[in-house]
């Protein structure tokens, strides 16, 4: 079975990249939120439910440096969300057979 | 070897180009189309997907004369000559925009989200624009 | 850089493709063909006209493989084959013929 890593770098309240990604991602895939995509990891937002709904079948990660850069380090993130650094980012890419960016 | 002799590529990979943006507000759509036409020259297995606002790229009847831009909606008609035959459009994206396949400049394969999910996961490389 | 015919200057890029395709004329084509050492007989004109029609319809200058296939579809296998076209345009039927036809360099030409 193929394993796909989806990259989302747009805020879910600005663009539909995360929505479309979640619509087309399959169970067993992974999603990594980077750059402005990390806003999607916050709880108590209008979009948080979309990730929470899929978190049992899709593994979600957020890029730590992008979280810190935006002053979100102390904020609660959606439960089950993994945090990776740049090294972890590279590991994720190599662990998946295909990486798909949602620009 | 003479210039008119063709040679077979050693490795054929599946390249999928995903279009999610409308045609003229940004350069993404035109650039993607150009990349696809160039990639097609390398005899790879190339497909294009149009979803979200990307379906507007294929809308019939575009007339760009007054905005001074190239009307590249006509170039999609050349994809068949370039042997790019797999053109997928997401059914849900069309419907959400009040469009049907009849509104599009070329014949396409309309796929449901579920079917498109399968096709996407079978690719070797997915390139977004 | 410009072509000069009858005192009219038509700008071209460093490879000889004219920069404003609306300035093309059959007379200019003859001048470019002379530069390229191409004999503009009826067969050559047929290819040039084919390319111009293709561009008009699809807004694109086709790569050589595509041109060959499209000509084959329209004019038959006698003309839609690489050998016939390369003999007429030795430096590449798409590249050279596009230049004479006043079109941009073909898309997907490697």
C-alpha cells in the first residue's frame, strides 16, 4: 500500500488547501502542517473540527519551528497532533513513498 | 542515430499535475500547462487533475482579448496531440461551481472524490500548482 | 536585433524568433527563410501554413513530435513523417519552421 505525506502550508481560515487535502487524503496517510498551515493545529478555531474528525485514521504533524515563530508555542494544539523539527520533517518525507503539497 | 529516430525512455514514472486555481488571476495555471507540455516530451505517464477553482481553467468560451492576456484555454485542446490523455476533473468541484462536463473546453474524465483519491495515491510524483 | 525588409524593422530575439508575432508577413517569412538557407517551395509553405493554423487554433507552437503527428493526421503519412520534415528543415522542423512562421520557439522542444 502506498503511503502519502500531505504538506499544507496555508492557514485554513484563509485558503481551502487543508479542506481539499482532508477531502482527498486516505486513511493511513499523514498530514504535516507547515508555515501558515500550522494555524490549522490550534484548538477552539472554526476549522479545528475538520482535523479532529480524521485524527483517528490520519496521522497529523505540525512543524515546531513554524509554531514557535508564530507565538503559538504555549497554545494548546489539537489532541494527537505530533510535533516535529526539521530533522523530523526529513524523516517523514523519507518514510512516505509520495509527498504531495497543497499550495 | 538520425534525428528523426525515436528512442524509448528507460524509466517511465507516473506524474500527476494538480490544478486548484482559476486561470487568469495568477500565473499558476499557465505555468502548470507549460510544464505539462514540456514533461510530455519526455515520454512519461502524465496526467492532469482539476479540482476546486482549478475547474474554471477549463471553462468554455474564455475571451481574454480585452484583458491583454494569452487565451491559453485553447491550448488544452493540444494536450491530446502531446499524448496527455488522462485529464481528470473532480465531480464535487464542478457541482459546487454550477458546472458540468459540457461547460468544459475538452472532454475529460469526471471522477468522484473517492475515485480521485485512489488515482492520486497511485502516482509516483504529484506536483501542485 | 531586427529583420529589415523594405526598410521595415521587425525585432527578433537572439535565436531569430520575432518578438511580436502580429508583425509577421509572407514577405518576412521569405527573408527569414533566406537567413536559414531554406528553399521556400510549395511543400515548405504547406508546413508553414500548417503551423500558423495550429497556433491560431491552440495558441501554441507544437514540439516536433507533435507537429509530425498532427501533419500526419491532416495531410497523410507521406508528409507527416520526421524524415520528410527534417529534409526540408534540417535544423529541426519545429524550431526552424516556427521561426519562419513567426511563431515562438516550440513548447516542449528539448
